C-alpha cells in the first residue's frame, strides 16, 4: 500500500527521530516518542520501532530504564541531516513539541516523593521549582503509604494552589494580631 506523506523510508524516520529528540526538553519514553514521530502519514510504525532500536544500537540515542535521550553523536548527525526534512513536517513537530515540552518542564518543576519510614508510616516530600530554583519544599509525615500517595497526587495536580494556600496561611497571622 502506498504511503501518503513526506516521510518515505526508515532513513527519513531516523532523521525525524533525531530532529525530535534534539528538541525535546528531557528524556522521553517510547510512547511519547511514538506520538511525536507519527506526525506524518508516511511514517510506518514498524519501521519507526526498528529505526529507534537501530539508533540506540549505533549510539545516536540512549535508553536508560524506559527513557530515550539523544547523544552528542545523535545531535551532530541529526543537525547535519535535518535540512532534508520537509518544512511541513518540521511545523507539525514544532506544535507537538511545544505541547510535550510544556508537560516535561512542568513535571521537572513539580515533584512529590513518597518514602516509607523504618519506624512506620510514610513521608511525602513535595517540591515546586521555577526557572531559577526551588520555591517551595514541604515534607509531611503520613500514617500510611496510601495517604502519602494521595497527598503527592493532590500536590502534583495543583502545586500553585498548595503554595499559595501555605503563603496565605503564613501571612494571615498578621491580620489577626
């Protein structure tokens, strides 16, 4: 079956993957890489999966855990070949990359970790950063792991609200004096 789109073979897919990986804000998993790469109707999933595997084998990408990252070799070779990618494909990539990079940056700035305590219970540590560094760190004891996980999920959903509520609560005492 003939493919419609600008990407026609595995080499084109490799160029596209390297183009994407050079622009992604942090390492990504296979699912995210798949979503970003399937921006052109000419991309075949099976050739894409093979291309990613080959890029890891040749040292253009690394795979640590389940996260892919570009290497210096991948960056250099990708930059040399990116002019062969059609403008429309690059435009679609830019839109998709803006969306995922926003998510990746937010995830890097909002963190919550749960650790079990040897004496029982759990601790949840919640952190909020901005571009210049840490804004807020809150560490709480929880009676059990499930409670700590719930607090972590809530913080990750609305870290700004938690931050603002804590600041408001700390400044309220001045009004009540």
